[in-house]
C-alpha cells in the first residue's frame, strides 16, 4: 500500500484514495472532436513517471495530482487541483 | 523433433532416460529475419508456430527479454472459456476454444487442458437476468451455455455456502461446460518446441530497446544483443505494449495495470469447476496439483511494477472465503502478479499500426491466455499476408478513433471502472 500525502489532510493510507485517470487524458474545454477522441482514447502509459489524478474519496474528498513512478511506486509530488492544475 | 510418446518413455526406462534432448535450440541472433516477433509469451510463440506451420515461412525469430513464458503466460490463472456477449468476441474466442480441445495432439505436448466447466454464479434476480442474456447471446452464436438452478449449482460445488444467510446468496449460475483450465507453462513450451522444430529462432535474454527506421517504415530492431534487421515486426508484449509501441513513437489505447493471483497449499479435490461470479471480484479453481487458485480484480491504477498490493488481494480472498467458507482452513503459499495491458474497450488489438511493417498484438487485459491459439493463428495470418484474418479484422487499432469499440461492459477508456 502506498502512503499518499494529501495536500489537505497530510499522509494517509492509499486505501482512502481512488485513482481516477491520468492528467494527459483530460481534454481541454476547447478541443475539437478529433482532438478530444485522441486525448481520451490514448495514453503515453510510460514505464516511468506520470501525472495521475487521484481523489481522497474516504477523507476530504478533494482531487489531487499525484506524480508517481510506475515501477518503483515512488511518489515525487502531490499537488492540489485548482483551475490551473489541469490543462 | 524428437516425438514424445508412451513408447519413448518406456524405451527410455531401459537406458536411464538418457535420450532426452533440449526441447528447443539456443541460437545466436542472425543479422536479418523476414519476421521478428517481440515477446516470447504464449501469443508470440504461437504466432511463430503458425507462421511456420500454416504459412510455410522459414526465416522467423522470437525475441524475449527474459525467459519464454516468464510474463503473463506463466503468471495467469489459466481459465479458458468463450462465454462473452458480442459476436466478434464469440468468433475469436470460440475459434480458440476449438483449437484448445486438440492442442496437446497438435503440439505433441501435454498442455493439460481440462474442460471441467467454467461457471458464473448469480447472486440476485438482476444477476440471473444478466446471465440468461449472456447465455442466450452465446447460444445464438452456437456456443454452449446452460443456465443453472440453485440446486444444480449446489450439486456441482457442494462446498459453496448456499444458505439463505450467506454473505453472497447464490440464486443460480451459468456454465460453459467446454471451458476449463490448462497448464500455462506447457502452452509456452509446447509452442516453443513446435516452432523451433520448424526452424524458428527463439532468442531469450534479448530485449528490444528501439526500432530501426527507413522513412515511414520499420526495417529492424535494436536489442541488447545487437541490431537485427526485419521485413516485418510484430509487437506481442502484453503489459509492455505501451512501452514498446512508445519506442516507435506510438500512443496506444492501453493502460498497464497489475493483476495478482495466489495459490494455497495442495489439498484433495474440493473445487470441481472454475467458479466465477456475475457480481463479485473473485474467482476460484483448483489446480491439478491440488492448490486452490484465487484471482480477483486488477490493482486499479497504472503500474508496471509486477508486484501487487495486499489490499487488493485481501478483497479477493474475503469474497472467496464468503463463497466457500471451508477455504479458510487453508494456508496461502504463494502470491504473484503480472503487468496487464488494459485496453480501452476491454477487447484485444490485433493488426497493423500507423508505422509501415510494424504490427501490434496486445490489449488482452486480464483475459488473453484463453485466446493464445486464436491470437497466434490470426496474428500469424496478419504478419504473413499483411492484412487481417476475418477473425481479427474487427480488432484493428483504428477502431477506437472510428468509435467502433467492442465494449462488453460499456466502460469506455476507463479500465479502472471496468
Ligand atoms: C494474475 C493474472 C491472471 C490471469 N488470468 C487469466 C485467466 O484466467 N484466463 C485468461 O485467459 N487470461 C488470464 N490472464 C491474462 C493472460 O495471462 C494474458 O492475456 C496472456 O497470457 C498474454 O500472453 P502474451 O503472450 O501476450 O504475454 P506475455 O506472456 O506477458 O508475454 C510477453 C513477453 O514479452 C516480453 N517482453 C516485454 N517487453 C519486451 C521487449 N522490449 N523485448 C523483448 N521482449 C519483451 C516479456 O518478457 C514477456 O515474456 C491473467 C493475467 C494475470 C497477470
Ligand atoms: Zn484529504
């Protein structure tokens, strides 16, 4: 189990969180249909570090962006999601 | 190839079993192959076997970064079935199931296919309606499916908790009697031995680290054992599809996730079929060695770690114990996991990519072992002819951009909510 440092609640067990999707899969508001399809239906899926959207569902219920290594599980950053955090 | 037989065993008994030969060679890579397959799992090896056997091609290599069968092929819970809902899936998996029934003879290698029945339990009226629908869809396509009453379920699996106060009450089930299990390693080894006997080079400890390009075409691969030229290249790396396709600049409709399994100490026969559930995230079978094999849902977040989290394991075990309380007496002896390639409609991808001469076989999610023969057969056809077999035509990569997904659960590009 991972320990995720919620920006609002501090370090909490992963079992309190739910993974939603990667940051690169969120289409910006003005995207065309083709762009939105491309963004929704492909992932860079790196064997390394990626930015992921998680939610502290069984805690403060806030969304956050977790920067995590997909092989070591090391979390290098957790930041709160505000209007500027997503594309 | 030295054919295996009971007579051979007997003769071996007289001379101390000294006649055994390695089942495949360990060749040095050549400078060029007509077809290079990346990934020595069951699918890659089956592809090579059918390329040689059915299409008569000679100059083929399978490149494996570790040892053959060391990926998901050697880590899966070996459930073989074709009980899906949609026609393209019926056609592909049923074609595969027919090949399974004859596979040991075909390969002269005992893959221990055991059609003991694959049963889904229903826990509510809604579950039973869903199961009836699925059974009807299967029967319409000529696939066997029988809806079971509570009594029939209890008779097949006497150790299920059938009481009305059970945590997950059982209302009935749906069984595909021709489904079952097989020996995973034997599938990889049998195909490897067969392919090798046709001259296919199986090259282990050889990781593909890049592609050699000539304009818009791939003309070879860079590997940890040097550059290897290729006419056509077929990616067949399951959980590593995203990474390897990324080396060619492609972004796939795939997310890699960890899937775990576990097994108990061996006991006398107590689970007769493969028990799955319409509502739960747990499935149970008994291996031929006697161990009770448990599986559940993937760890629902992206991972290439090939090691799972106890939290997810606990969920699967808790449900399993509720279904079969007697299992609580057993000790768990091993747990492990694999990296699965979760596609964005739950169905596989077999076909060409936007890069010329580069083909993709992946997106098998948690269910590709059962498809090993069909996957190899159709991918071999695609690699040999440059165009899809009728069975894999619906599974083209570009279906996602056309909106022509084959989505059994209707969850779209969110594999974690499947
Ligand atoms: C725990 C678990 C349980 C499962 N249970 C079932 C089940 O009950 N029924 C079912 O039908 N399916 C099941 N599956 C899914 C099934 O195992 C897979 O879909 C199937 O085995 C995939 O076979 P494959 O040959 O494509 O992949 P693999 O066997 O994973 O082979 C891919 C190979 O590619 C190699 N490779 C990767 N990158 C490179 C590279 N760069 N260069 C060279 N080689 C590379 C890997 O080392 C690996 O050996 C399960 C999977 C898991 C993990
Ligand atoms: Zn919080």
